[in-house]
C-alpha cells in the first residue's frame, strides 16, 4: 500500500478458513472443522476430537483426545495423548502432549548432535517438544528404543538473558554430591547454551496431590522436606568450604523488587488500585523486610513450589533450582507449604512444618518467620502470575491467581502491620 500497489482478497462462499500458524491454532482449526455439520461424522462417538491420517493405528487401551495424528502413526497400549500433533511415522507408548516428531525427519542439527553424544539412533528416536514453562528456556523430551526397552532424556536450550540459567548444571552436580535428589546431567555444552538432563517424568506434586491419600501425600512431602533440609544444612556447610556460584543473595533490594512486582503486575492489573492505595500497601509490605533481611541465611531453592518437585517411582526430584541463593529457609518452606498450586489442609501444613523443624537447628526462629516469609513469597508469586498471565503463551498462569489470593489472605491473618492489603483482598473476596 505504501508503494501504491493494491491488495485484493477473494471470498469463497461457504468456505472454512483459519490461521494455523501455531500448534494451538492448528489444533483449534481441526476442532472447529469437526464442529461443522459436514465433518461431524468424523468426530468420535464419545465426543473426543481426533483427526487421523492414513494408516493410523490406535490400540483400544490407548487414550487420545484433542489430537491430530498424521499418516502412519501408531499409538500403543498405555499411550495417553492429549492436545497434541503427532507427525508421520511416529510410534508412541507413553503419556504425551504438544507435539511428536521422528528425530530422523527433524532438520535440527542440535538434536542430531545430542543423539550422537548419547549414542542414540535417530531412526528409533522420537522428539517431543514440551509446552513453555514461563522461563527463558525450552524443553524437549527425547525417547528412544522400544516399549519394552526405552530410554528418555530432556534436552534444555537456555538463554543467558537470565544469567542464572547458565548455573543449572554446576548446581545440579553440587546438589547431587551433597545428597539432594536432582536429575542427573547427561550432556553439558555451556558455549552452545545446551544441556541434557535425566528424564524424571512429568508427575509433579502438584499433579499427584489430588489422587493421593493423605498418608501418601504426606510421605512425599516429607521426602521433599528431607531434601530441602539437606540443601539448607549439608549443602550450605559444603558451600562455605567449597564455594559454588549462586544468584545474588536475598537482600533488602531483592525483597523490594518482589514487592514492586506484586504491586505493578498484580494489584494494578487485577484490581486495580489507585496510586495512593498502592503506595500505602508498598509501605506496609516494606515493614516486613527487616525481619527477613536480618535472619540467618542458608542456600535456598528460591522457587520451591509443588510443580518443581517431580516424582518418579516413589522418589522425589527437585528441579528449577537455578535461582538458588542465600536466604532465609522460611522462604523455601513458605513456597512449598503455602503453595497456590496445592491447597494443603491447614493441619497437614502444620504437620509438615513441624516435621521440617525437627530436621534442622534453629527451628524456633524459622517458625517465627514463617508467616512473614509466606506473605513475601505469595506476593512474589502473584506478581509473577500477573506478569506471565499477560503473555498468550503463558496465560494459563492466570488460573492460579484465585488460589494465590486465598493463600495470602490466610497468611495475612498471622501477620501484623499489613492491614491495608488485608482489607483490600478481603473486600475483593466479599464482592
């Protein structure tokens, strides 16, 4: 148009058109087509949305929904496929979502180099890109072998826009040497900003909790706290003798940054509050900082939520610890036990808190700081939900805001000095 040229379009009566430039829109287009009268015969009798190509074989014991299967796809018993595109020639025998591509047909030199390093045959390997997790990293599952003899690993590509991403592998080795359960590092190419990690599956505490008995759930949380206590004690003592590179420690400045994130990305986006009220809340929150800043510091995970604890064959593994730094252990405890992702019953939370306090020295001082740390951590989490929820690829974080509000409202009942925020959240809850 700027060059004076004309742009024309053609409208075809009764035609269907959709933008399929992303995985989500591609799946949505198939769903919408199957809703059209002339395509409804292709929808499964039980309402599942499954579009299949030629020579596709789905075993009766495989589960599949909201998926598009290209030609020559085989889904074996035990497969659970949802919200997924499966490319030509793939055979699956595991739970999967997003996308599956044969490694030998993927024009990606990094994958080829990784498979060579692992001594895996591309002809027997499937590549499964995983959904975005809200960080400057991408994750890809690699599966090789047969259903009876398979191996898998997680390929991680990271950006140094967040320098902490470059610390993950050295920290993983450090934690493992100090008895903290983390995925093993299989490949480490820091110049290429690539690493490959042991695959410990997708079963997080967040996803498992609803299906567990109380006894089972408490046992997994206790196992997690055993590892956390090891991080706070053994690993911290080792680091004093053999320094490990960590992110910048918790200081007044970092606590202020978290509170600013909360005010700017959560309060202003989701209430919103006027400037005067926002400043009053910030001043009250700042009053919590001295107690946090003067507390004894240990190495903390920094993002110890249920989604960052994976369970494989009954063993827990901590992940996403690249933000490790020196801070109060109460911050980690509050992250795990006042987690918006899992609404722990109050009596279970108290039982687990007491369990941890029995594992470490200075238990009373940690307990005294627990609820202050909970308010700080939940403010940070709600700020992160607000920021990440504003991006289309990570808008799913918005669904955790109501639970986060309930958690911080409960924490505020145990803390004095923040009446304005408590009143603001209570009023919103009543409306």
